[in-house]
C-alpha cells in the first residue's frame, strides 16, 4: 500500500469512479466549461477543466473534470486539449452552452483566443468573464500602467519586507501601536469601548487578489505614527547595518507628501471597488443587482472626479499631514521623492498631484471598468436572467 505505483493505481481508480458518477449526474444535458492554465511541481504546463451544469435537483453545480498536460499554451493547442478530454467522456462541444476563462489573451482573446475558436464551431457557447475577476484585473492594470502608483506599491512592498519579515520589528510595531493608543486615549482623540482599538498589523496583499490592497493601505494609514517610530528606531540602530540604511531610506519616502497623497488616493478609490468586489463574489448575488452595483461604482468615481471631490480629498490629506507634521507647499515646483528629476517635466505641485495623479488614476479606473464590463456582456446577463426558466441558460452563469 505504500508503494508509489500502487498509490497511483488507487488514485486513478478513485478518479475514474468519481468521473463516472459525474457523467451519470450530467446525463445528456447541456453544460458549460471552465478552463484555466496551471503547472505541476515540475513546471509542466497543464490545463484544468471544470463543468457547470444543472443537476437533477435543479441546482447549479460545478464539478472538476480533469487536468491535461499541454506542450504549449497556444489557443489552438488548448482547444485540441479541451476536445480530447470531452471526447474521452463521450461529451461533445455541441453540448456546451457557455465558457469561462481568465483574462489572458490566449484564453479570452477576441481574435484568436480559445473562446473565439470554440465559438467558431459552436456560436451558442457565449462567454461571460467572471465579474469579480474582471474587477481584479482592472485594479491591477490601473496600478501598473501609472508609473507613480507602480512606484508607490513598490515602496509598500519594501516597507512590508523591512518590518513584517522580522519578529523583532513586528513586536516593535505592536509596542509603538499600544503606546499610540494610550496617548490618544489620554488626549481624548479616540473612545474606549468593546471591540474598539484592537491590535492591528500590516496586512500583506495578495499578488492575484488586488482587493486585498485596500486592507494593507488602510492599516498603513491607521498605523502611520507607529510605523514611523519603528523606522526611526531601526534607523538609529547602527548594529543592524543594512537594515539601518534601508530604514533611513524608507523613512525619507514614508514621510514625504507624495507617499501620503498616493496612500490616501488609493484608499479612497479602493473603498468603492472593495465594496463592489465583496458584492460580486457572493454566491447568491442577483445578476441585475450586480450590474447596478457596477454602475453605482462608476457614478461614485465620477463624483470623486468633480471639483468638490478634489477639494474634500485635498482637505483630508492636508489634515493628515498637519497631524503628522509633514511639511509641503502645494504652490512650489514638483520634486520627485527617491527618483531623479530629469525624468519629470518641470511643473507645479498642484498640477502634478491634481492632474497627473488624482484625475489620471480616476480616469484610468473608469476607462478600465468600461472596457472590462462592456455593455454586451452586461446586457447579455440581464437578458439571460429573464430566461432563467430554461436550465441550459442557468448552468452558464
């Protein structure tokens, strides 16, 4: 029983019996496919395929069908792999009524992606990209396309590596936070009560879960005085050598108006998209309600873009800077922090922060939301929502 060959045979038998029950439950009904690229421990490319269908009880179920090793991830090769796996289980593409993939061009591309190749054979296999995943890709693209915010998230990662990777510095942050809470209570800046003033850490964001960045930035702003104390203490400790130099460099960036401005703007924008992200991931989410939430998020961003939104936001940032003794003159010329001035045009701070950062980020966010959540997909979902009596329509969302 402990021999590798015997274990593989047992696992193979279990897989066959499980798939047999799946085929019996599916019967001859229509189904949708969900495909995603992955790799094994030897970094061999493979394609994982799941089926969506309506079972005999009328419930929408998702079942794993199998994994196929592929020589490369070209769209034509992926299509061949999908057809091969379906044929092994006596299934046909003609029974497919929906598709679901990630945002990669070889999967979802409109010209030559797997989605397009399957639709050429079966025009009824419509593809609606997962709304929650589209939102993640939107946030990711916006942050990476703007050099200022790409730089900002690099600094956040550097800060997290400097503090979170050390038990000693994490403990220093806890002590600094506790002292800040005691001081705030004595001054009457915060209130006492059950569930209030809980210990907070620097939450590390997930690389593929951009909604988690909101929690990281929120904690970073809340713990700002405590983090600054830790950086000063580490920067004064000459015995730590490299860490000491890193803390000094990070402190210069951390205390800059530019870093604070970016942190507050990302928090403001992400609070809208985070609420939308949580709503889109609910299993019992109504399709029409999801579309309305997307429209509401766009309206909120448009409202933030107006003059009153900019003025209120600037007051919030200035208030934070006064509280934390961050000096800045909005009427002087812009001087980048930690980057050479030769790569930037000579403009006033007000223009750079208002136009190049504030308006640019919001406009990019709105543009990406329009691109990802296009009218074709959203209108299709609403129409299908009205045709919910038919099982072949249900299984695909």
